[in-house]
C-alpha cells in the first residue's frame, strides 16, 4: 500500500556523516528536509560498524601496549584467552549510544524529518520509502542527496563464514582473541586491524599485493610504518596475493601466489569497500553506478542528473568521515544556490589509526618531485620528545616539508602518538599561508608533543642554510636555543 504523496525540498538518503551534515545544512538554508534511514539507529558505518567500534577496540589495545612499554614494576598485563573482542571494546556502547542521541537531537533541532525504511527512486524526483511490513511512502522532492555509504567487499574467491574468514565489520564480533590472524590487504582497514591485534598479543600476517603498505602516503612515512610493524612482530608478505583459503577445524590454510603457504587461526579479508546502491533503483533516476558501486560526481558532488547529488564513501577516495561531512555541506550549498561553501578544502588531513598512529596533510616528497618543485625537509624523532616518552609511545617522527625560498609550509607527515591531532597545527599554519618560522618563534607548552614542530623547523632551517638560501643563516642562528 502506498500512502498519499508527500512533498519536500530536499530528500537525503543515509544518516552517516555526509547525510547528517548535508541534511542540517539544507535546513539551515530554510528548506524542508526529509532524511531516510533504513537502520533502527542513525550514524551509518561511522557510528555503528566501522569508525567508532574499531577505535574503541584500538583504545584498549593501545592502553595495553602503553602499559607494557612504561616498565611499571609489578605491573603485568595480558589478554585473557577467553575474553571476546566486543568485551575488549570497552566504552564502545557508551560512545555509540551518545553518538546516536547526538545525531537524533541535531537532526530534530535543525528541523529534519526522519523516515525509517529503504529508499528507492520511482522517477528522478520521486523517492519511495518501503518499510518492513511492505507499506510504502512516496516523497516528491526538488533535490536528492545520496549518502548511503559502503560495505566491505567480498571477493568471490573467498568464502566468508564469519567464523573463520571475516570482513572488516564481522571481525569485531570475534568470540575470542585468536592466536594468529592473517590479514589479506594492506590498505587502511587492513593496517589498522593488523596493528590492533598485534598489540593484543596476536601473531599477525599481512598479505598485500603492493610494493609497500599504503603507497599513496609519503614514502618515508609508509616505510617507517612497515618497520615498526615488523618490530611489533607482524609478518609482512608484499607483492603477493592469497590465492586460496582452506578452512579446517581449528585453522585456515592460506595458499599464496608465490607458492608458499601459511596457517592462521582466523583470516580477515580487507579488500576495500563497495557502494550501497542496489536498493536505490538508480536507473529510474537516469543514473548508474561505476565500478565497485561508486557514483561519479563533479567538484560540487553533483551527479550527471543535475538535482541529484552524492557524498561520503559512496563517491570513493578518500572515504573518510571528516571529508564526508564537508562533502555533504558543499553538495547542499551548491544545490540550493548558496555562495558560502562551494568546495571542500584542498587541505585534507588523513588520519590512520594504526598503532602507532599515522597522519599527514599537504604535499609529500613524491608529489613535489612529480611537480618539479624544490623543497626542504625538517624532521625530529619522537623518541627525543619528553611527552612521548612519558606516555609510553616514544617512537616515530614528525616531518615537515617547506619551500626553500621562504620557508612556506607545504606538508606535514607524522607517525607516532596522537599523530592525527598533531597534524592539525601544521594544517592551520598551511591554510593561513604560514612558514616554518612560526614554529621556531612560537612558545610551546612543555612537555608536549606539539613542541616537536619547533625542532623539525630548526632542522628544516639548517637544510635551507646548507642550500645557501639568502637570509637562512640569520634565521637559523636566531631560531636556535641559547644552549646551541
């Protein structure tokens, strides 16, 4: 049964970061907005199956790792062989519950009307919402924002039973912490889970087809991550694929493309993600999904159908909650003819929640080489940082990249404690057109991780001096501590 047609200015499908922020932005502009969500709780994968749950597990693993590294006499931490992974998530339930409440309150306060059900196109301007009992509600709209997100990819050659072979969602429901885990794929999810389980005392293997993990990162950062993974006991197989999985009573035999084999108690297939588009009936809107169920959009997140927009994981790389929020806002700003925010910032920080954390923003050495632009590098090891030593994570480095001409900050790359927080200071300086001279002149609280910027900047200025940059000698001398 179909109820009488309703009319809204904007219909948003999906309540993850892109959908939530897009819907609120449209309401801010005075539009009548409906948001359709198929699940009982809002937030999408970010709140329910991915970002928050996995980071909750990471916090427990990180706490155990930090406690071990502090050498506290008489303190001996270990993970019980009977504890479940959901139990190790600690505050997941509390944090997720608060996130559900926050999203509902924000949407309600903005004036967004929520519909529970599966959304599909009837025609380019009509959305049908189907609920569990089979009844339907049609909604006519001027603008549509698709924010249905993605789910883990299931390559056909692997049989996912979620008892021996898992994806990046089901791995969080393990009934016990395994003795060993083979991770197929060296992308963000694969690296994050590999390091988390290694910190829990699991023997981890990473099987990846690429020359190095996360090859789109600054190479020095990526290689440093690999080295620290190896030190933590992770076995990394590179430029190799897993051809076959044979499930036994207790373990899985993994046959590799180089002819070798390994045995692991559990297997995590981290083979990327695919778009949630099957239920949308895109053809009725004049659209079709590209490879892996993703939608092609322009810089305003507009599809080839002018009144239909898409944002978040559904449009592909970088697939981060942080960028999805801004994409949703930009899409609605453009769709409704406003001038406030017509594009997402060019400075997109990337945070990878491995142990240790990895984060970057701006240019890498490789990107500057491709562009033929000169640069200097300043770096400081975090094992020389007092705060990093105090918290038991004295590893990694902070690296800044600058123009040798005037010290303009071009990029920041960090591996170590709270890297995803550290890069924000560099991102702010870059956004304001600042130089590395800010760091040498600024006063930082002591001890803090942030003061690492000062010593990285000293190093960069020394590089400028060696290159014979005019004025660099005076700048370096003035910047050095009196004890130097």
